[in-house]
C-alpha cells in the first residue's frame, strides 16, 4: 500500500500545472456527480420510507384494527339485542348513521355493520403486499357474509320468542367471528406491521449510509476546491479565485443543507413511527379488545339462566359452563385492554397525552366496577336488574360506561393521529425538491469550477 501511495505521489509531482488543473477539474466533476447520485438516492429512500409509513402500512394497520372493532361491535349490539324483549321492528342495515348533540356518529348495530363493510372496501383498495393482504381480506369478506346470515337467523328466532334457536344460531355466528373474522383481521394487521418494521429498520440503515456517503463526497468536493485555491495562489501568485470561491461556498451550503434536511426528515419520521404510531396502535388494540369485552358481557348474561328458567338439568349445566367461559373471556380481554394502555403509558410523548390516558384508565375502571355489579345481581337471582344495568345507556349503566371509555380512547387516539399526520407532512416538506436542488447546485459547482480554471488553462495554452 505504501508503494502505491508513493508511486501516486511521485506521479502527481511529475505533472505540470495544466495537467494538475485539468485533473482537479475532472476530480471535482466526478466527486460532484457522485454527490448528486448519493443525494438523489438518499432523498428517494427517505421518500419511500415516508410513503410506507404514512400511506401504505400504517393506514392498512389502522383499517384492520378498525375492522376488528367494527365486527366485535356488531356482535356486542347483536348480543345486547337478544337480551332485550323481542322488537317487532327489524333493524334496517342501510339506515343512515345517527348523530348525537356533539355531531358524533352514534354506534349502533347498523352503523357497525356499515363501518365493517366500508373498511373492507378500504382495505382492499390499499392492498400493497399482494396475497399476504388479499387472503385475509377475502376471508373477512366471505366470513362476514356467513356471520351476518347466522345473526339474522338468531334475530328472526328472537322475534318469534324462540330462545333455543336464538342461542343456537347466535353461537354459530360467534364461532365464525371468533375463529375466522377476528383472526383474519389480526393477520392483516400483522402483515402490515411486519412490513412497517422491516421498512423502518431498513430505512435507518440506508439513511445512515446515505448520510455517510453524502458527507464523504461533499467533503471531497470541498477539499479539492480549497486545494485548488491554495495551488493557484502558490503556483501562479494569484489572489483568491472568485469562481472557485463561489463553488466552494455552494458546496459547503449544499452539504450542510442536504445533511440537515435528511436528518430532519428522519427525525420527523421517527416521531411519526416511534412516538405517534406506537401509541395509535396500542390505543386501537385496546379499543378492539374493549368491544370484545362488551360482547362477552352480553354473552355471559345470555347464557346465565337460573333454575327458574324451565330448562332441563343438562341445558342448565351447559348454560352455566358457557357463562363461566364468557366470564373468563371477559377477564382475559380486560387484562389485554389494560396491557395495551400500559404500552401507551410507556410511550407518552405529546402534550395532553397523559391526561387523555388517565381518562381511558378511569373510564375502564368505571366500566369494570359496573360489570361486577351486573354479575352480582345475576348471582343474587335478579336477572332483570342485571340485564337492565347491562343495557343501560344513562349515567351508571354499562353502555354509558363503555361510551365513556370509547370517547376517552378516541380523544387519545386523535391526539396521536394529529401528531402522526403533522410529522409525516413535515418529513415530506423537509425533502421537498431536494433532488432538483441537488442537480442545480452540482451543475453550479461544476460550472463555476470550469469558469475559474478556464482562464488559467488558456494562459498556459498561449
């Protein structure tokens, strides 16, 4: 290696001034071209990462989570309907969503069904990763139709006052929901979450590599231009060359601004992915699990018929076993909701986020307390009071408490969603026009270097 270095040094010393000037010009152009190439590659890599996080994976993940809470919501409303006395007016699944006094959509059986249908379409329209997404979406599309058929059979039986067939059809529906629909939604979430993580990790590596190369080639251009200035001053006794000075200034500004833009874009992408999205994901998971909790609360009461129900001993035992199963499922899902909220608590970043999370925890605690009251009433044989408390949407009722949690969850989610959208927009803005600016500045560096050296080269050619 030392021999190669020595030989190169001797070769350079043997070059005359015109040769050195031409060689420096070509080195400057070559380094500038490499600088342009790595800058464009870095900007495009950054933009691809932004698109994956902001447009491809994250929206699909959120849609899959919203699909899950919509389907669990359908089930919760259906189960609650079977607790109430038969209603002679069938629910129209195409009815327009109703708004409350604050202008918010009121969740109903029909609203949840319409939401699930719309989100299935949205998921299909945003397929990015082929069959990995297409297959779970198809499973949900087919499964939702089968589920709704069974639910309708249960509702028809309920209208006739046929409790046995109501429960039989409803159990078939929940089997489809629990074993096909919800797992398919989870799979769609996992596919996109995996892609999001892979892309983000790859982005971190690519971003570091791009920044390193940009700094290397940028400094190379600067060093050559500075040495040219010194060489001309020593060899030709000239003052500073204004064109080379301008090229050096542009190179320094370009290097600083490019590195700053890419670092800023990566920083804002980190805010979107690590800070905002992590909380959005945890809150949506908590919301979907909470809809499942609400469903299991009604399922528990549907199966909890006492000794005065006129059922045979065999059926009473089966009912008690089913009721216990739903009670255990309720407790398990409550633990999941608390776990997701704990994940959010570890990731509190933005102003107001801690207060919003406290509201979630308080509302959940309130809901669990009311659930305990429902089970105690059922255990004491006051089934009518237990059902009334379960269906109650006035203050103190279970539906009212669930709405408090749902609203608190949405408030926390909206706060993080705004931070996510702002960060993605800012990251895009950081690199807006970076490729064009790079081409302009590199051409300016090349042109000014040529203008600065051409008069000197002409002097030696004369």
